[in-house]
C-alpha cells in the first residue's frame, strides 16, 4: 500500500480542481457521461427491482406501491356527502363534528380554517399506506397519496391561487426518518394542482401526540406552530398533512398561517379518523 502511495501520489485537490477547470469535458464526452450515468442508474434500479420487487403497501402483491384494486377499495370519503367546513365524512347536511357544541368543547367559537377535505377514512389499509411511507421509507407512496388528494380540491379553493403549506415534521422525526415526509407529500399535491409550495411554518417542538386524548391533543398543539423567520404568508393557503386525527394539528397550523397574514386557509389530508 505504501509502495503504491509513494509511486502514484494523489495530486493535491487544488491541482486536480484547476486541471479539471482548465480541461472541461467536451460536449460529446459530457453527453456520453450523462447517458452512461442514466444507464448505470437504470441498471441499478432494475437490479434492485429483481432483488426487492416493488410491492403494494396494502396487499403486498408485487407490481406497484399501491395497486389499482387496493386504491379503489380504500374507504374513500365522498366529497358530496362530507362536511365542506371540517371535512367530516357525512356532515354535508348536518355536521356533528363542527357544530357550536363541538367547537365550544375545543375552546373555540369558529373553525380556524375555511374548508377541510380528506381523501379516505383512517382504517387498516390507509394506516398501512402511511406506515409504509413514513416508517418503512417507501417514498414513492407520496405521489400515490397525492393522486387521491388533489381531485378533492374544489375550484373555490383554487380561486385565490393558493400556495401549498406543509405541516412541518418535528426535527426529531425528520432526523429519524431521514426526510420530511409532509414536505414531499405537499410537493406532490402542489405539482398535480399546478400550485407553488410555501414552506411557511417552523418545525414544532410538540411532544408526541399519539398517547393523548382529543382535549390533550388540542392543548398540546395550541400555539405550537410559528412562521419561519423571514417567511411571508401567501394570501391563500392549502395546508397539507397526512392524517387528521382530532384536528388539533390542523387547528394549530391554521392559526399560525392566519396569524402570519393568510386571509383564506384550507386543509387537505390523505386520511381522517372519525
Ligand atoms: Zn394492493
Ligand atoms: Zn363539519
């Protein structure tokens, strides 16, 4: 090892950079290199696909991250029957979730957002999709979820050219997963709707919500979101999150987006517990 190092010493990094800057690859060579990279990437993907075939997050059949049958069988929330204000699945005529009594129990006299919609009810299948996406790192599911969420956005939401605002993950969650899952979901939704993404909110320091009951969740999240320093709020926003459990996160995020200056705030999630 020492012999090779002595015989062929590495050129100093500065020399290498200077040589490369003085001799950039010709356009043909650059084209060849990028094509070779593409083929190498394709070959690596094909190899990985042979060893670990893509499987449906729900039924585990090989093929797609979410197969057409499972996608169709999800407990879709019918937009025409759901409450247009809070998104409850059967509240279009009379909503049991956002009436005065329920709001008073949350310590509010009105909803902090102007509309809310979710693609599907939270059941075993939707839970598996969310777990496979967030915890098992199947990031391609973000687009499959966005494909079910984007069609729920009515024209009235789009009238003010809203920006998509992701509910930020806590710094601990981002570190654990290695990516900000809601940011990716928001980008997939925004792309399908032709909207911009506005990462307006700073990561919260809230404690884990999972062990808390509704009232506890609402109190735990109260005032947990704040705008990032220097970020300006769009006049209209669609806040995106993966699951609406009690509404506590969406309430807190909506408060912050509104306080930052947005006049119209909507919320869109993939799944909803009811
Ligand atoms: Zn399936
Ligand atoms: Zn409602």
